[in-house]
């Protein structure tokens, strides 16, 4: 097997991995841990099999590691704690109202994303956060395009239910 130049791999793809983990986790410390875990997992994969396309492998591993971190966060559940604000990410300069609504939605989404089954969560993140096409997701996850569509539909439906339940619970806490 050919020797892999890890400095080149990390140098070339570090921004992609960081963007993926930070977008999902929103906390610097967790994202830094997940970033390192992603490259360690990639090294382990490369020892067992040749890697044909590094960006796809790294995004997939980063997404999985990030979802694992979100699930751990849910298990440790200190829901009173305010997660890092996604507002620091570059955007189209939303209005303050849009900014607040987006931050609230991101907070709620992080809270419920870990409740999805692995494949649904992966497909949702790759499509909605990484903006990959159905075909690219199918290729990356070794699925049929129709399976990606079904998984994405189920993920969105389940997230909608979970988010609605979160809103109902918040209203019940506020109402006397």
C-alpha cells in the first residue's frame, strides 16, 4: 500500500472538516475534539482500505463524530445551558429578528438532532448542512438515490415532530 502524506491530507482538508464539525456542534472545545477524532478515524480507515476520495470520507466521519458528540450532550443533558451561538458564522447578514429566530432554531435543532437514527441524521446533515446533492450523498453512503430521499423525508418528518414537541414543552413551562 502507498504511504500516505498526512500533513498534506490535513493541510488540504482541515477547513472542510472544521466547518463540518463546528457547524454541527457550535462549541469550540467539542468541535476541536471532534476534529481530531475525525482525522484519527480517517487514519484508521486508511490502514484497512485505500481511500479513493478524501473529502467524502472526512465529511462522513466528521458528521458521524459530531452526531456522537450531540448524542453524548443529550445524555448528559443540561438543557438549561445555552449552546454557542451559530451567529458567528458568515451569512447574508440577516436582520436582528432573523438572526434571533435562526439562533433559536439552531439551538432547538441541536437539541433534537441526536434523537434521529444514524442514517437519517447523516443524510439530513449532508443534505441540509453540507448542501450535498442526493446523488453525492447516495455515493458517499453507498445507498440508492431513492433511499436517500426516503431517509431525508423521514428525518425531516421526525425533526418536525421533535421540534413541535419542544415548542409545546416550552409554552407549557411559560403558561401558568
